[in-house]
C-alpha cells in the first residue's frame, strides 16, 4: 500500500499536466516542511484513508529548502524503514517531482497544487483515464 501511494504521489501516471501556469501561485516557503499523508480520492470518488502501518507514527513527505523531497514510511513495529529521496520544484501552482539524479529509476511527474495552507496540502494529478487528489496535513 505504501509503495502504491508513494508511486501515486510521485506520479503513478506518466502524463504531465498542462504547462499552463495560470491560477493560484504559491511560494516555496509555504510547502517546505513535514506533511503527513491523509489519503486520496480518484475521479472525485469517496475519500480513501491512507493506511499507516504504525499506530503511533505517520508516514510523511518532507520538502526541504534545498529542493529535496523525502518519503518516509514506518513499518508495523514503528521503525522508519522507507526513505526515498526525490527533487521538487514549485512553479506557480505546478509542483514538479523528479528523480533525474538518482538510481534506480528516472522520472519526472507534474501535480497541480489545489490547496496549500499552513496545515493542509492538496495535490492533483490527471492521468490518461483518471484524476487523483492526494491529501496531506502538517
């Protein structure tokens, strides 16, 4: 489940969003920090909670000011067992996540930032056949 959600978060679908930069503009300072995974919707359907294996720690994404993004996942013994690093850039309301400098997989994915407040982040990715919204909180 964690790998599936991570893959969705960094872009399960290999299609980019429109390059149109219109719409909301967000600052990099707003996105920097630790964001806990809440869940997602697909095509506006029912909200699906993210399944955290650990009862006391939540899996999270962390955006750093050096433009690194880490996915951190805990196992059922609450040990941090996953730590995957990507790069990120924010251009207007477009979040670009890539892994062009690391092995074993090279990718670039595009998200639209639907909502970004001091404690809530909603990302959307449109694929060929579906649209996913990913919900995170600080």
